[in-house]
């Protein structure tokens, strides 16, 4: 948890607060700070290699091609990233306090989506949502 200054009364408050406990001023996203989260998809060769979809906080969707990166802006605090590729999904919680990088790749054996990176919730490294459906679409 970080402390930020209330833009109204100037007192220090938690960046997780939705309103200032001293003066009642609602906190705006600018008050909390916004950071760049770079998500890179490792270069991998598969017979069929569809674009991945990354859904941020159950709303904004981003496409991520094989061997490419995207940069998204997130405010300080916890966010949910859902990585989808075909029928497979991996959910990661990220606790944003600074710029960070995340790497996604496919497990060649299980076909599951691996997500690794800085400032990710522990659940991330053991995916909280992992839907494996056989299909034999992977070359190796
Ligand atoms: Zn205040």
C-alpha cells in the first residue's frame, strides 16, 4: 500500500481509498497514478496460432499476436487480467504500484497459458482459471 496526497486537503491517505477520510473528497484515477504494463507474448511456433485476447477487469479487450507486445495503462491497485487463447483461459491478478512487464506463453505439453511477471499475485503462477480442452491443435 502506498500513501498519496489528497488533492483537496493535502493530507496523506491510502491509494486504495475511494474517498479521502479527512475531507471526503472522492479520489480520481489521476490521484492514484497510472502505470504502463507491457505484456509480451513469447515467440512460439504452432500449427495453429490464433491471436490471444486479454480482457482487463472484465471490460477492455486487447488482441495479442504471437511474438508481439502491447502496452496498457493501469491505475495503482489490483486489476484482473484474463488471458484467453482458443478455449484456454488463465486469470491473473496484478497489483500495480509501478511500471511492470508480463510475459505470456503456451505450455507445449498441456496447452495451458503460462503467465509470468513482476508484481503478479501468487495465484498467477499457478493459474486460478485453467480450462484445458483437448483438440490436438498444437504441433509439438
Ligand atoms: Zn482530503
